C-alpha cells in the first residue's frame, strides 16, 4: 500500500485563528527522552515520505490579535495502519512549520501536538483538509453510515460560553479555538489523526466504528508517528495529545493507557506499527468518560436540577443512581488534591467548592473591572465577595447553573431512540453497539430496569468498558506506560456530564505522582477553552523545549 502523498507545491491561505497563541518559542527545561526502534516486521507501507508534502502559507492571529505569517509543510491523508478498514478515517495529516514571520524555523526536535477531532464518539476525518485545523467530526456527505452529520463548529443551540454536545470544537469568549493552528504558530509540529466512530456501517449494515475502534485508531496513529522517528519531523518522545468532549475522553484514555497490552490484539489486527503507543502529555477538555459510572455521577451532581422544560427527572431513578455513586466513589479510595483527604459522596461538594468552583469564581471576579464586578455581584447575590475571595454554597451554585442538559439516566438510556436524524440520541448506547445492533445497554442498572432483575449484560461489554475507561489504567490497574503530565479543563456550567468525572481523573493521576494542571472555567459551558495560550506555553514547559533561534 502506498501513501496518498501530495507533490510539493506552494499554497497560500488565510486562517482566522482568533484564539490565544503563546509567543513563538518555549521555556528551556531539561528533560530525558526514551528511544524507540522500529521493528523490521512492520509493513513498509507505513514508512513516512519526507518529500511528500505541500508547502502552505497561512496568516494566523494570536490572542493579542497580532497576525503571524506561517509557512509550513503539509502532508495529507497518510494511512497509519497496514490493514485499514476505512482509509477515510484511518489516516492522519502532518503540519511542520518552516518559516514564521519570514524567519526560518527548525522544528526537527519540536514537541508534537497530537490533535484529535473526535466529537460525540462519532467518526472523525482529516482526509478532506487543505491545511492544519481542517479535521471534521461526523458522517461525510453521502456516507452510508448511520446517524446524521455533526459539524465541528458550534451551533446556535449551544450553551453560552460553550459548544453543542457532540462537537469537537472549542470556544474562547465566542471565538473559535484551534489548538493545532496555535501550536503551529508556536513552532511545534502538528499531527491530526482521523479515527473511526460509532455511526459507521458497511454495506451489510454492520457497525464497524464502535468501541474500541476510536482508541485503537488513535494508538495506531501514535505508533505510526513513533515508528517514523528520524523521518517525520518533531520529537516523537514528546507527543502531546489534545481533544474535546468525547475527544477529551479519548485523549485522556490515550494518555492513561500507553503501551497497555490489553489493546495488542486489536492493534495487530489493524496492522499498526510494532512500536510504542505511549505519549508524553495529555490535554483533555470536558472529557465524557468513565462511562459505566457516568449516570451515577451525573445524578450526584445534577440530580436536583430541573430540565430546561422546568420538569424534574424521575427522582426515584435519580436517588438510586446517586446511591450507586456513593458506593463507587468509596471504592476508588482517591484522595483530593492539596491534602483534602479521601473523597466520598458526603464531602465531594465541599471538595469541589474549595478546590475548584470557588477559586474559579474568584479568578473570574478578580479579573473584572471594579464596575463590571459590582454589576456581576449585584446580579448574582448568592456570591459573597470579600475583595479577595468568592464564597457560596453548593446548593446556590447548582441553582446558578440552572437546567441540566440530560434526563435520568443521562447516558445508558432506558429507551433507545428510533429517530436517526439526531446523531447524538443514544450516543453512548451506540458506542457499545455491535454487528447490526446499533444500541446496547452497558450498565446493569439500565438493563435490569428495562428487562428485569435476571437480565445480564452481553459478555463482551465488561472488556469494552475497560478498553474505553482511563480510570482502569489509573486506579484498577495503574499503568506504568501512562503519561505523567495532565492538562484538564471544563466549564462550571457544563452539565454534559458530572463535574466529578474530571476531578476524579485529576485525583487519580495526582495520586500516582503525576503532574496535574486542572481547573474549571467560571460560567463556561461545554467545549470552553479560555486559556489556550497558557496551554501552548505549558507544552514547552513540560517537554523542556526551547525553540532554536529563528534565522
């Protein structure tokens, strides 16, 4: 098999990246790097062609509104497995800066931003992109797959300060954020992988992108990059993954599960390169993960919040699931950050307030002008402001957030959807579909509610849950091959999942001794990213990268 490489040519385009970019370059820190060696058994079709690029010139705006002229080499739609099921999705793009503002850039040892475009666990593709940041989520026009297409950009129905459920997009104050574009402007190499997703079907009506396809594909893409050490530009030992929503979940999973043997049979079947799939650092925004416990966590967090219609969810169901969360949380035996102690259902509200929510409000209020702060506090009298710190109760915070986005149960639905026009309806049930069966239950609670107390989950479900859950690799079977650097973000008004999901992820990683940078954006919804420039700077800090002087 040969790559669909593009002959070298020059293309000039403009990219309206209106979100924050760090200054070109980085912070010098010392850092050791492991070495990779490619196996002779790997298919020759996976060898990267250093000359198969197009030269593209783009205008990229940083956070201050300053434009930078960036010239980069662009490799398009490189198939990253030897036995692809669907090359439309099992391919990746590579972007390497060569000039920034007219000065030559050497990115041969730069960090590699590994930016997935997964949203709603749907398929993502970069095959039609004409440059960096061109990935898409959902079904292509004319595809035979089930489900409607989902744009990577936010819709008018998105919550204030965030994006619509199922989107892989990020927003900063209503402006789009593309981390790949910002990383390129900072002198980093950018790899954007496509991946199969839950809505894909073949001519026989069989679903071929359900779990664990997405994580298998992303691991295979990492292996492709690492296998091509010395051929592909950038430091393959400094790969930093990013993703939003379901993409944030699989970014976290990619980081937690590096080199775990439980994926080996799937990677071998796909024809992945015979090398490591470990990454150096993980960036995860509003990750929709820990799926088998997500219903319980959701009711602990949002159980008393009404739906947008004003109606309460079934409180019997909500209370039963909330009780399950108490049992699950106690079993994790996680300790909170900053010496809080063991986290449980009784003290988690206090922990969230002290560690995340009140500091988030404090940061927001401190940044306002005196007049704007006075106006905000007058409209939000539940907040006590002493000039330095915001305080309030958990109950008042929940009231401030308002309507919950999802019914009960939020993820493993009692009734499967019959209208295929909504690609997000029954999304997680679809993620665990198999063969020609589009939806399946993945929790005993929902299954027994529907089919009776004697019902049992399909025998393959437990394995698929392990394959899809980063907590398995951080708590159940702590994985030595995991990333040791974590950047986790979400909005305080994001009720697409429980706020405890990210907090547990952070506590688990921190408990293993990892470097964790985790905070919540005040009054922001799903897909918010209000500090993208800080993330770009963080990459340089944790990877120890110091950009060569531009010539």
